[in-house]
């Protein structure tokens, strides 16, 4: 999908464990990703089968984000909402887990969501823009316009995520 990138963690291991750079602006820039974190969020997901999504922030407050599972594992989804993109209205999924440490870069104009595989899954988000109240948007995770193939039926979905409407490509 245009602009989406999986970012591998490159650990240096020794008898103590490992050390790895979790974020480096210069390394991302070398990969063509211009990103500055303005806010860092953490979500704790107590149950396996917890679904969060599909979320984005409305223009002109669109936000890019880097998402990393720091404990547990999740099926992570990006949906392209950029009308001028060759992948508009398409989605792509990634398996993220704390063992690999890989992160996912989600560009502005894309919706994001995930379904946890394990209990007590923690997801860390580096946000390119601070949250702007009233600009949060979403569509239902089961919206037929996208047909996201979740690997399992969600067991826990928040009321706000269940209340999102279907996506309207003209809005």
C-alpha cells in the first residue's frame, strides 16, 4: 500500500539481552519517511480478541503514526482513505508482536485498527500530530465497503467503535 512501511527492529544482542533503537528520525528519513512524534499513546488490551478501530483524524489535522506492539501480539490493519492514492479504499494487514518488535508506519489519510491475538497486549503509538478533540473519525471494523478479513471474530469492541458509521467515500 502506498506510503505504508513495516519498520524492523534491529537489536544488538549480548548476554544481557538486547539493545535496539525504537525510533530514529534520521533512519526513517533515509527510508523516505518524514516523521516527528508530537504525542505518544499506549493502549492496554486486557483480552485476546479485543478490537480497536478503524480510526483516523480528519483533515486538516490528519496524522501519521508509528504503531508497535510492545507486549503480546495483534493483527494490524491500515485502510487507505486518500482519494488520490492508487490504493484508495484498499486495506492491508500486518502481524505485529513484541517478539519481533517490528513497527508499522501509517501515513496521513489512512485509517488504522487492530485485533489482539493475546491477552494483555500493549500497543504503543507515536503520533505525528496531537489529538484534536472533535476531529477523530472512524468507520466500523466490519464495513462491507472494505471487507477486512479479520482472522477471528472480535470478542471485545468498545461502544465508540461499534457506533462508527459505514465509510462514505464521498464524505
